[in-house]
């Protein structure tokens, strides 16, 4: 799903994390996912993963589980750009919409942020760039509202709330992500009282669904299959 201000969803006058969490829950309700034979699983990446975890904290009893993809921090490492972005004294400021005269100009300016380093899937990046802009009267512009970033944060407040989840939870990381340290998974288990499992995808960056999509999909499917199996056993007993 696209939360307000991203993708093909409309822009809002202002944004808040609480509002975005409500949007996620409203989409699930409207789509009938909470009445389905199997409860839904929320999967979100980076800031989107933080939104999904916050939605699971609010309505976890309606979910089978939540999977945070390179989003659950237990610490701020020196290599983590969040240390620079969110520990600065300067307040976040309203951003203006940028326009480009031609679509090719917009596509050439597309960048992943935070920068993951080289991703050996240039055709994937080109595909995303092509679908990230739209034509307006004054030129080409990004679909994403630049002010949606005002809801962003390092998400450390979530690490001590994982044990509150009423649903299953898991975290997927890229081996070369700026979030990963040698003791990443042990810190994750400790902060969640062992309730949140973790998987690190070898050779991946902050964007495992782009630089290693088959391994990423396999990890997500394996996590969900394990949850479904546990639920079936619990139901029989």
C-alpha cells in the first residue's frame, strides 16, 4: 500500500506517524483483511517498516505478524546516517516541490537514500525511477510529497516495545546495511525478550528487495510459513 503522500496516493496538508498508522489499519479494514481466513502480515521497509511495527503495536491482535525490513534499530552505529540526521540540533524544515522540464531530467536525478553503495541491479533502479515521477502543468515532479520526510526518525523508541506486540514479529536485514553489527541479532532478541526473530541476508545492503530479491522473498515466505505452521498446531491443540 502507498501511505498518503507517497506513490499514487494524494498529498496531505500535514503528516504524522499516528495518521499514517491509522491509514495502514484503515486499508486493511477496507480490504477485508481482518475478516480473512488467515490474519494478514504487515511487511515494511525502512521508515515504512517503522510504520508497520507501530500499527502492529496498536492492533497486533488482528495480525498474524509483522516483518520489519532493515528498520529495527537497537543502537546507532557510527556508520548509521541516522546519527547525523536525527541527532542534529537543526529543526526539520518544510521542503518545496522540485520540478524538471523533461521526464529524462527527473529520472537522471533519481537516487536511493540513504545511499547503499553499488547495487548491481541497474535495470531495477531504472524501473523505480521511471515510476517515481508524474507530469504536472509546470513540468515533471516526484510523486512523493517531500514533507512526508517530516515523520521520519531513527525509530529507537520501538526497540523496547517489541515485547508488547500481540502478534508474531521478525526482522530482516542486509548483511552490509549501516544498521548491522556483529551482535545485531543478539540485541534484537534481548530487546524483545526473545519474541522477535531476525534474519540477515548475505551480500545485501539496506535494500535487500532490490539487490537480492530472490533471497529476500525466500526469507519473507519462510518466516510466514513458520508462523502459519505454529498457528495450525496451536489451533489443533
